[in-house]
């Protein structure tokens, strides 16, 4: 009896579904646990239907056994998790910079619950994280994942997944940029607060009766918010540079996973 969908084509669709699912789940906005699972699965299914005609010619026809087929799908989802790790590093750097700023301006105890990651997060970190997400969506950063998902079948066919090469060292190298980027995001505020502390120290020596300790809290908070507002264009440039280079980093990882 003829079937509406051949078994081989259906298996190929499931392989594409697994990889697209991994890539879609790696998008920072959709990683939130607040997003209902039904919406995630539905979006992955629709994206797979749209991208499947582009992906199918690049997928080699293979007769899958049960165990081999399951392992292949797991490796495809794991690939998406590694891609998501690269994107998550940028937002982690933003949160780290916001934490440093918050501690220096006197918001060490001002933590709020982050529903996206289900953990306590510094107030300034949450602000910068939301700002980074808005920049990511404004420059259509989520389109990078869909484009790379299609190109990935040329660089890394299904079943070719080698983590014993240079892929893991490459991820470790990228992870070192978290602290570097975090300090870039927080450097202007830290410099101004350092100068503010120096001036207050001089005033404390000149006017011993001045309560510098109480004066420093509102002064540092006001100065910090002013500098944050003035340096938002600079932060936007840094974020755009990182997001523009995100596609090249993902393609580099795919090439390293092949060898």
C-alpha cells in the first residue's frame, strides 16, 4: 500500500527537525523558560516545513537503524546546544558587566528575580540584559540562526560530529571573552566612579565635618545612571559588533566539528 509520505523522506524530515530545533532553541529570546513548550515546538515545526526544501538536497540518503537514528537525532540537538552556548556568552558578558557596575554604584543588595533564567540577578544586569535582547531583535539577529541552519548541512552533514578536535578548545577560547567584554561594557562607569571616589576623598580631607559616606550613595547612583544613559550608543556599537560576528563564529565551530 502506498503511503502519503515515504519513510526515508520522513526520517530526513525528522533529522532536519532535530537540527532546526536545536538552532531555534539556541536563540536567546526563545531560551526563556517562560516561553510555553507548545509555542517552541510549533515554531520549530513551522520553520522546518519552510526550510526543509532547502535542506533536503544536502542531506545524504541513509538507511537508519533504530539506535543509529536516535543517536543521530541526539547529536543534532546537541549541536544546537553548542551553538546556543556561543550566543549565550555574549549575554553572559553583558550580565557580568552589569553586576560589576551595580556593585560599584551601591546596588550590591539590589537583586531581582530573573524569570528568563529563574535566578537572582543584579538590577543593572537585568537592565543591560533586556537592552541587549532588544538590540539583538532590532538587527534581526535571530535570522542568523535560520541562515546558518541551512548552511550547516553543507559544512557539517548529519552523522558527522567530531568533538575530539579543536571544537572544544575553540569554545574555551570564546569563553575567555566574557570577562573582556564585561569590562568593556562597565569601563566608562568604573572610571567615572573612580574619579568620583577620588574627589570625595579629597573633600573629606579638606572638610572633615562633611559626611562623605552618606553623600557618596546618592552621588554615585546619580552619576552612574547619567553615564549609563550617555554611553548607551557605545554599548550598542559593541553589541552590534558581537552580534554581527556571531554567524562567523558559528560557521567556524561547524567546520571544527567536522574534522
